[in-house]
């Protein structure tokens, strides 16, 4: 797969998630997807297997806990850090709010591709302790 194709897939994937289209976002995942979430949170950190495992174990929990979840836009646009034919590393910017609390993160996001599908993701927040503290109530 070419670097351009990898970037196109990632752009389309992020557009789907940003628009709230979970089904379309998940369509970019391979069946053997593994998502590695950094941090020490007892629920939100660790490895999630398959699209359903990631959506149910992380995405839905974060969405249910927050009043507002902004990816890109006013939080800042993705920044390409490194790319190859099989992998891309970007910085993603997100803001979460719950009541009068808010946390902003700059997240390193590495994506590995096989057969034009995302097979592995690694996420590490630059303000990981703040993110873990913000989500302390997630069980």
C-alpha cells in the first residue's frame, strides 16, 4: 500500500469518527484489530481487541461519561509526524467536558495497516495523568 493510500484511509477514518458515524469508522478496522490505550486507568487503559471490544470497552464509556467530546476542529487539527507504506504516526487533539470540568489532550496516535485496513493502534496522551484523573469516575 502506498503512503498516499494510507493517508487517504486515515483521513476517511477520522472524518467518519468526527461525524459520529461509528459504523463507518469501524469499517476501516481489520477483524484482528488491537488497540493499545496508554495510561493507568483501571478501565480505559490497556489493550482492546476487535472493533466491538474497542467501541464497547473504550469509546462508549468515554462518550457516556462526557457531556462533550471534541476531536479536531477547535481542539486543533491532526498533525502528521511520520509515515510509511504500512504505518502513520499523528498527533490528535481532543477536548472532553463533564459538567464544569474539562481536559484537553494532545494524543500520539500510531496506526498500522494491512490490506488497506487498520490492524493496530497505539494511543498515548501527552497529559496522561490529567486524562486518567478526569475519567476517574468511569467504571
